[in-house]
C-alpha cells in the first residue's frame, strides 16, 4: 500500500499505525530538544519536522512559541495538520512551487508546511534549523532512500543543530518494514547520518506503545560543524 492509500485508511478510521496523539509524548520530545539546544532560556527555536504526517508535535511546538516547518508528501495528511490550528483553510495561505508541490504558511508567521517530496532539494531551507524532530521518519524508509534523506537533513540543519530521533526497536521481523528496526549503529552508518552528525545520547525507551514486541526509543545527534 502506498502512502496515499495508507493515509486514506488512517483518516477513514482504519488502523492508526504509527500515530501517537498523546500530548505527553510530544512534551517529552520537545523537552529533550530544548534541553539539548537552548543556551539562553528565552530563546525560541526553528524546528524542522520531516515526513511529519499530521503529528501533533508541530502544533505543540508552535503553541510553545517555536517556529516550525513540516514536510509531507500526502495532501490529506497536510490538511489534517492544518486542521489542528483551527481550520484547514482559514489562517493559511498556499503558494505553488513549480514542481515542488505546495507551501502552506500560517498567519502567525511561525508555521510552514511543505506538501511535497522531502527528497527534493530546497535551497531556501539550507543551514536554517536549530533542531530537527524525526519521529518514525528515518525508520519508515528503505535503505536505498536513507542516504538522500540524511543528506537533506544535514543540508537543512545549522552547525551544531540537534537531531532528536524516535525509532522503533522490534523483537522480531527486524528486516521488514515500515517500521524498520533501528539502532544507533544504523543511524551512524556512513550511508546515513555518520558523515554529518555525532551521536550524543541514546535515550532508551521514551514511552510505552500499544504494540506488543515494539519499543519507542530515542537518540540525540548533533550536526558537525561545516568545514
Ligand atoms: C511512518 S509515517 C510518520 C509520520 C510522522 N512522523 C509521525 O510519526 O506521526 C511516514 C510519513 O512520511 C510521509 N512520506 C513518505 N515518503 C515521503 C517523502 N518522500 N516526502 C515527504 N513525505 C513522505 C508519509 O506520507 C507519512 O506521513
């Protein structure tokens, strides 16, 4: 099943798959990000959420005053994300970007939603983000797509930026996905984040999942300084 059909099924009330709508889980993520990134307590961050779906983290981080950019391929997922801000139309302006899909801007000036392919190079995002929130995005990708995905994240992160990443640890079926089983060694491969990020902390299990044999684990990585 492709991503578009997967989203149709989710939004029609079918299996909710990876979705975690519990606000406590979003608070845990944002706290890890701010603890690892903020040097002055007043500072608000520019946060990138790749392959975001309709993850409630975006609304939560925005409501805490941060500036958030999210990217997803599927228009219905991006519409569900906009709806969390009160309406999928009011308060939003969309601009088509040639062959790069649509860009939605929220009237607050602090939310940008890209409706398009994450792998597309977007020069306006280069060296822009203090932090990246990746929940189940890297872990949803087959190994052939990971190099381009990791390259994009490294392009868009500022020097020293925090990469907060949530991945699944699976008791069985580790070679099959999505979701794929992901450990520190996978993240730090030379075809993944290894050339661009240092591994800082393995956070262990973050919160319980209702799926037997699966753990939601986290890692903190830091963007190396550009030469
Ligand atoms: C496993 S889901 C994770 C969604 C979200 N991070 C969460 O945990 O709630 C993966 C998401 O990636 C999106 N996606 C897959 N390939 C993509 C691509 N090349 N560019 C942008 N989005 C993509 C899918 O539509 C889906 O919403």
